[in-house]
C-alpha cells in the first residue's frame, strides 16, 4: 500500500448516491466503563491503515488521525494509558511525501505530489524514530512477511522503527509481541491480497509484495501471531479483511469513462481490448475493473514502442493484464479474502477475542453508503469522504468510522462502555 501515484487525472462521471442508513453521535452523559478488559497498555498491530497512511504517503496529519490514535483517546476514559505513535517532526511533517488535490478542471481532479518538508535521511530511508511507541503500524506489512526478519531491511517504514542492530534480524511479529501489553488491536492480512490485486492479479517474480498468500500460510502465521500476542491471556480485537475490489482504486476508472475520454478527442471507438489473466484478448466489459493509475498513465489510444497499433483500441495491442482485473480474477480475490476472514473469525472465537468486521462494514460504506449526523459518506472517489486520494486508504472521517467499529466490537465482547468518536469533527478529502 505504499505506491504514490504521479500526476493522476481521473475521469469522474456524475455519481448518483443512495444512502439507506444513518448514524448519530452518542448523547451527552454517557457512563463509561472498562468492562472485562484492561486497557492500561494498549498496542495497535497492523499495516498502513494502522499507521495512518493516506493520500499515497505517510505524513504527520495522517498519523495523528489514524484510527488507533482516535481509539486510544477514547480508551483513556476507561483506564487507557499512554499511547505513543512514531510521529514525524513538524519540520519533516510531510514524511514520505503524499498527494494533494491541486484543482478541479472540467470536473476532473488534478493531483500533485507534496515534496517539501520530507523526512528522508538518505534515498529510500526515512529519519529514524527512536522513542517508545504503542502504534506499531507499518505501511506495506503483510501477514506472511511478518515472520521474516529480512523484511526489516527492505521496508523503509519498518526500518525507521528498528535500532540498527535489529534491522534484518528482528521480525515484525517479535517487534509487536514484545511490548508487555494488556490489550491489542490487530489488523493484518489486507496486503496479502491487495498487492496482488493492485497489480492486476499479475505476480512479479522476486517481488513478494505482489503475490497472493496461500491459505495454509495465512492460517499458520495468523495463529502464531495471535498466540504470541495472547501469551499472557491478553485481550484484544481483530479486524477482518475488506473486499479489496470494492475500494475506489478498482471502481473509479470504468470502461464507459475511458471510452468517453477517447471519443471526446474526436475518435469514434466502441471497444477497449484487454488481455485477461488467462492470456486471451477480448473486448472489455463493464464487469472488468481497471486500476486507478491506468487513467493517468496516458497509454490508451497511443502507439506502443514497437507496435504502431493504438494501445487498447485494437486486439493487436490490448491493455496489459496488470492494469485490469477480469471477472475470474475478481472471483479468485474475493474467494481468498473470504477464506482469510473465515480463519480470522475462527481464531478470534477460539481465543475469546472481539471481531471488528471491516469487510461487512466497508461493503456497507460502498453501497448504499451511510449518513452520519447529516453527513453523506460512501466509497466514491474524492466525493465520497471515506477514502483518500490514493483510492485505497482512509480519510480522517474514514479513520473515525473505523475507530468506532473497533469500539463497537470491544463493547460487545467485553461488556465495556466506551464512548464513540464524534465523526463530524474530522474531514474527508481536502479540497483546494
């Protein structure tokens, strides 16, 4: 989940939103209680969603509104202790760099990269953070790679948190489990599907971040990780994996929008040709999912190197499989997510842990959407409020909603009474 898209200009058609459910802030005078849980030492284990990654990068504002930080703020009212995050300094507040909305031109967003006040100490290496932390989120962390110490040298976000002597020698599982915690949240597994899906279900030899984790591997590592986190009978809440094909990264760039953009330039074409995962070439249908960066890549209709046929507009030069998910690939990805979620729920039940069903909840956000105190929230790119400019990660509003999902799960499992976050205090996509 670490990709920063360059100069994205995505066609957005007129979106009709039907919102069938609503949420309201809790009333004043709410009586809080910790119930059966001890929140004095809460740690958050996860990937970019846990770290506060948004808009294609990790930066201070996103870190500050990450759902674990919002949750920890509410836990302080029921015995929660100090919760520290590896925040970037104010001078290096833009961290890895990120995307911002520069303008809207004829209804189309123009995005630009923020490149000032970054936090690099060398190329590919962020400024080290040496303080104690409880938010352990690492962008790009996969469940299957959490057991490999080598990943600490390959992932700049994990490398930033490790002392030099532990880079390449300590696994993320060890890093997370050795915290003397009393309570934890755990949201890993998204990237075990997402990296593969974002590359059009095309695996890249030698790149473990673009593979689809095997079910047996997922089960073994998940059980080992939860066993480590509950070694002293600690309580916690685990989250399911969302339907990754339901996020704006896969739902924004449609066949109809691409055709309209091509024909607006004077062409008269009715088909876009794609290469399927099976290696065949055919005309795209409305069930094929183009990835978000394809719109801004500027490839459609242009001759390719060594091929004078307009790219994607004839069978002789189809859109490459890495830019599109066909129905068979979508079915495979959905099935794998369902298998992973079955494992997550079974482990949680066996351990007596709470379950935050992010899969069900984010599907609800996608359709029909929700209304929170009069605010419309759905999964539409830019206009929907829930997802940031990379089409994958959450806005501050999205993080607030996720914090409340965790709170609901904790209250239900441990008979706690933790007050929810007021979602109206947080923004969606920031407009220029």
